[in-house]
C-alpha cells in the first residue's frame, strides 16, 4: 500500500467517530447546558410558579372562600387544589405550559447553535471528529433533556408545595370516579412526561432558527416571538381551520389523562403533531447546518 493510501486510511480513521465519543459529546453538551447560570435561572423561575400558585390559593381560601370555577380543563384544576394538594401538580403544569415552559425551551433551543457561533466556539466543536449531524443530534437531545428536567422541576415543586399546604389522599377524576393517591401520583408522572414530549415541536423549531444566525440573542428572541405569535393566532376564532396544525393547539390535552377512562384522541393528535414538527424542522435544521459555511 502506498503512502498516499495509508494517509487516506489514517484520515478516515481519525474522522470516523466511535459511539463512545458520541456519548461523550452528549455528556459534554448536557454538562455545559445545565451548568449555565441562565439555565439554572430558568429552572428557578419555573420552580417558583407552583409556589406562587399554591400560596395564592392558600391565602384566598383561608377564610373558607372558593377559588376557580371547577371543571376539568386546564387551569380549572385549581378548583380542586384545596381538596387535594396533588391537583397543584396539574394546575402548575397547565399554568406554565402555555408560556413559561415553552419560553424556557425556546431560549435553550435558540441558543444551541447560534450561541456557539456567537461565542466563537462552533468551529472548534466541528474540528473534533463528531460531524455536523452528530453535533446537531446532541444539541437536540440536550434540548429535549431540558424539556424533561424543566417539566419535572415544575411537577416536583408543585407536589412539595401541595403536600405542605393542602391535604393529600384519594382524588376524584374529571369523570367523577375515585382513584387512589398512588394511582393519581402515577398519572401525574405520566402527565409530566406528556408535557415534556409536547415541547418537542418548539424545541425543533428553535433549533432550526438557531442554525440561521450567528447571534444567540437573535435566535432566542425569534423563537420566543414565534411562540407568542402562534399562541395569539391559536386564540382567533376566524382561524379555527388552521389552529389544529399549530404546535400548541393540543398542549392542554394532557387533562384527558385525568379522565376515567382516558380520552386518547386529542392526546394522540398532540403527539402526532409534535412528531411532524420535529421531523419537518429537524430536517430543515440538518439541511441548513450541514451545508452552512461556519465562520465563527
């Protein structure tokens, strides 16, 4: 074998990343993201929302007053909080899902690639034998990990506050049936997982926006701006024909997990919609990032 052939083989060996290196890249991305003060601040704000809601309900009902109107959709869970602190978990998730949770995800996703370019570290990441596709997958996996952690932080904070301020025990579903506290806790965990998956669409959209610019702030602002715009459009009655295609339209369908039996129609539509957004904007992000001229 000639020297030229040996050089080609050696170069190919160097450029071919092994799975362990890919796991190391993901571990590095996770560590970098969750050590940032911005990430910790976002999680702190999310943890504070259930505290504010719980304390507010406690103060309002201290003299025997009533809060909320009852019912079973979204924030109406708040009417049941005084009877069972576990309902604070559902209330907190319903309160944070329309804006606080997706905004936090939009910040993390928007900064994923553009933040590296803005800091001048993107070129150095690409020097390592990861490849652009693996790097992009690691960025998206890290963003989805943040979705899960952020949702669990809200749920855990709400459960702790609910246990401190209100009684716990068997609870009544939206359908009127009684289930045990253990069953309710299991449903709360399942709801938290569904909420985390519901953020997959905005995560993919934010990652795509992040590949379009070298400014982390611009990418974050654009993603959050798109989120707000979609939320507004989803409330306009004249756009009812388009609204089922908005990534946020079925977010509050997690309330159907508190029915007995569970209503799966809107839950399945939500998961399908998130998968569609992930496929479309994930592919767009890959197409842009793999052909992009990296200068920062």
